[in-house]
């Protein structure tokens, strides 16, 4: 089986996605893609974007159910230079979401890898 990919977002955004029928975060309109990660690398953007927040959920995605182009591209300065992140050039269909779970930081407010 293809490795699971993950997308993190505030729980309220996930609830709005269920109503809308797809996951289409602001990055899709602003940058043209949805930021995804592997379970082993999700802590890097989580700590940049959501450090200390306790309302974040992790959407586990089956990449075989994604309909749009998926590209593996460099992250931001500060990420390991050889690390590539999956970017989906379209919304995430709800049928690709196979699990939703809370993604809580440690007591000091930092997130850790989940895989």
C-alpha cells in the first residue's frame, strides 16, 4: 500500500471542509496547492504554524484517492535541504480522508512526528 500522507488543520476548518465536501485551505487559492506531509515530517510545519495549539487535527490521506497532481517539492528555509514535501495541486476530496485524529503538542507546546 502507498504510504499515508497527512494534512493538518484546526478542527473548525475540518468541520467546514466536511460541509463544503472537500478540503480546500487558503493555501490552495494563495499558492495553488494544499500543503501535505508524511507522518515522519509533519512536526516541522506543525511547529512553525501551530506551536502550542490544542485544536489541531491530523487528516490521514490515502494518496491513491487524490484526484489532482501531487508533487514532491522542497519545504521552507530551515527544513533539511534534502527533504521534499508533498503538495497537492487541487482540493483534497473527502473520500481520500481515511482517519481524523487530534494532533496535540507535548507539554512544552511542541509537536512531534507521528510515524
